[in-house]
């Protein structure tokens, strides 16, 4: 990894293993209930759930309103994040190691703050900044705005930061913003993460990638 002043972590599929749960719930519960079938693999992974509705309604048509769709996601999310997801192995130690090296850490997620706060409180996590797609007046992932915004909150340019992403949309967002993007598919198959600078396949490899290069000590 190039020396970076900050590491920007996606949440779903990186910090917690929620993507596996979401894929199953969407395929078996949510999409049939809203009248959508045959969604392609990874077609909406990494997108904000409000934008998922817009996409599905435009591409497939839906049987529910956006308000009903959002309410369904919120109901499921509270149970999912509060009871079922697990934290990445060694994540607290990884955060401690980054901070010991003078690297700031932020959480950058397509999920709303209510969902993020469940994860932060449940696993006792701390970040210099916590950014939701709801914070920006711009399209979410795969557009680059959310990573540009997060870097700015830390008073850095995006190209002075590294980002960790598990989805195609997330990797595209981070890469287009100019971060040093670490693809972390976390067991998922058939992902095209070719826009990432490097791809790692385990928490141990991620830790090695993020902790074996010194942070830049001067802002440019």
C-alpha cells in the first residue's frame, strides 16, 4: 500500500459480514415481496438502499412504493445488525495498529446512520469520521462523491487516503475518487474488482497490506 494518512473502511462486507445476510434476505424475502425477480449477481451490492429502489423500479418495475420499500429494509436491518452479523476477525487490533502508525480511520458506508450506529454501539467501535450516503447531496456508490467527501472531512485529498471495499460498486467509487483502493471480497465469488489497486482475501492479508507501509507524514 502506498503510504496513506487515512484509511476509509466500507462497513457492509468489510467491517461486518452483513453482505451475505443481505443477499439471502433480498433474494428470498425482499425482492419477491416487492415484485422483482431475477436480479443479477452483484447488480445492486454496495448501493444505498434508497437508490436500490430507484434502480429496481426503473429497470424491473416494483409493486410497492418507495416508502414501503424503505420501511421493509429498516425493519430487517435492525434485527440483522443487532443480532446476526459478526465483526471482522481482528478488526479492533487493526484499528489500534493503524492509529499507532498515525493513520486516521473513517467508516464510509451506503447504509444510513441508524444502521451504522447499531454496529458501532454493538461492537464498541470508534472512528475519526462516520459517513453515510445520506450525508451527501450526490449519487452514492459507484459514483466517487462519498469518498471525496469523507477524505475532505479528514482534511485530506482522496488520493492521500486508502479505501477498503468488498463490492464492485464500492471499488469503482473508491477508485474513481482517487484513493488507493484495497479490494476485499471476503469470500465472495465472481466479483470484478479489477479497478482496485490490490485485492486481498483474508483479514490477515488486509492487516498486512494496511500496516506494512508508513503513512505520509506531510499533507500535500
